C-alpha cells in the first residue's frame, strides 16, 4: 500500500468511493450523488491549511482517502473526514492514512483533530476510537436531507 498526497486526477476516485457509501446509507453524513467536480477542490489542495492523503494499491487504485480542513469553531482545530472503498479488501488503510494525516496536522499547527460521526456509523465510530479519539459531545437529532433525525458524535484527538 502506498500513501501519498492527493492529486487532481484523484477526484473521480473520491466520488467513486463515496457514492456506494452514500447509497448504503449509514456510513457518511454526505448526501446526494457525488461527481468528480464536487471533489476537485480537495484533490487540487486549494487551501494552505487543508491536506488530503490517499492510500493506493500497488497498481495505483485508490483504496481510501482522508482529509483535514480547518474546523469552524477554532483555528487550532482541524476537522477530519475518512473514507475507504467498501470493496477495498485491504486492512490497514485507515491506520496508514491517519499516520500521515496526524503528522501533517502537527506540521500545519493544529492542536487537535475533530471528527463528527453519525451515531449509526458503527464502523466509523470504532475506527476513530481505535485511532485514539475520545468522545466529547453528542449532537442530538441532526436532520438528514429527508428529515430523518440522526445523532452525531463528536470525537477529538489531541496532538
């Protein structure tokens, strides 16, 4: 497995990973069909305080991606999002991505990393706990696009 910074050509892979997760319905708060154009900003690295890493197999197929961007509530925190190909069949993608992301967060001057995960995303909650994040807050009954309420759990990793 190779972990590298995202490139402009990765945007289609981001959409290809996200759409099955969105269709599945419980592993991301992102809603609606995604296109490469929706993710081009991330693959280009449009912000100095945003970073994105991808994990690829030896043939270059993107297995997952993870990014940090400035949190809305404080300049010292970064928000993180992580996505892995549901058919990836490769263990360790998330851990490999987080090793690079954690290092980049410190380099960018962040003091903590914040993840907000749907309460019904069992694998996402387990992943962030395994990476060392701790629960700090619960946002109750956050409405989805269809009006269905779903709790969100805020987890924090202190750098």
